[in-house]
């Protein structure tokens, strides 16, 4: 009987996720919109047109990059997204006439890559290599651009649906995009050709994230879906209350995270079967999780909240 009870407790314990409090809280110099972590540095894009760069160990600010002011009623060019590759920074930000601009920051030099006449209605932009970037519009136009040659490699619109979110695979060879139809599309960046479609939601896909062989998604249908792109197997979890507004996947594809903005639950899952591993406590109330990033090989998770707060939890 004693062995039976101990065995039951062991099994029950494995089904209960651990509750963790944050190990660090950092305040930024403005409201956070996006962020990235690379090369031991944290890059935080703010609404006031600045990118704060912090040392990941000390969490102290080491540099601030400020975009030129807009010459309209908004004044500040809100940072929409940032990407980092080999100490080069790619910034997607507001531009005139409510369009978007792409800035390249390399070697302390800030360069706007396109003119105002190009009128880019972008979602986000990414480095593919030192000299190539990829960007997409909300109407699902996909473009590969050569920075060195200053020319478009291709522009294609393979999917006729309004794009709701975009995620880059860790190897920078595949882009995942989602739409209002509930479909997630995988596209080969080299030639712009479709690789696969994943019909995992019945309607609007709100958020997606990618890791090695995994794409995680949260939809308006209250489903959280972990799709293995290699085996084509998937795990599905129904969200009873609220709605998943942001997700993340560790680079190795083993850990997944989901933020429920209504219930303010921030949960870590095993990507393989969506079993809960951790519940993160101490979130910032009434603020969205703008960006969630796994770091240190999944040992830590950074959450960038919509106000001016970064919180860090240690998972290992």
C-alpha cells in the first residue's frame, strides 16, 4: 500500500506544473513594442522611436539608438519590430503616411533602406544573411531583398489572405505566416515557394512562433496548437477562458510558452504534447506580453510587457 501511495504521488506530481516568481524586473525608458536577444545583448524597441541595448548579464543599458522624428502628428517613429544578426540590427518602424520603414544599424551607422515613395505597408522584416533581408506586407506580399546590390530578389503573393502574424524559423530558411482563414503557411525563403499548409484553426490565427521543427499557434477559436513540421504530428489544447495573445518557442523546439491576456496566465509547456511544466507568477497586470523569448538554451525566459517592464524567470 505504501508503495502504491508513493507511486500515485509521483505520478500526480509530474502532472502539476511548478509555479515560479520572476528573478529579475527591469524598467525601460519607454513603452515596449518588440524585443530580441542576441550575442549577449537585449534589444528593446520602444514606442518613442528608440531601441535600448542592454548587456544581458548586468542588464545595464549600453547603447540607445534613436530614429529620426516623423514630420507628422505622431512625431515619434514607433518601433514595430527588431531583428539581430552578427551585431547588425534591422528595425521595422513607423513612417510617413502611416506606412512602415526599414532601418539598418551596422557599425554605428543608421541607414534607411527604402525611400518614402516606396510606401511599405509592412508587418515585420528579418535578416536572412548579412546582405539579404526578408519582409512581408499585411496583404501577404513576400519579398527577399539584397542589401548589397540594392535590388529585389523576388516579390510574390502566394496566399490570398490578410496576414495576421509572421515567424522566422531558427535556421532562417523558412518563414511561417498566418491568416484570417485559420491556415498557417510555410514558405521557403530562398525561392518564395510554398512548403506546406497547416489547417490547425477554424478561423483567425492570432499569434504564431517557431522553433526547431515546431510552429506554435494561438487562435480566435481558443485553440493552442503545437505543430511538428518534421513528423506532421500536432498537439492541441483548448483554452477554456480568455484568449491566447502571444506565444513563443525555444530555439531547440522543446519548450513552448503562451500568454493569455484575459486571465493573465503565462504558462510554459512541453512542445511535444503541450503538458504544462511551469506557471509563471508575477506578471504585469493589465499589460500585454509584447514579446516572449527563451534564452540560455531554455534555462530562462524573458517577457517584455506593453508598459516599461521586462521580467525574467529562471526555468532551470
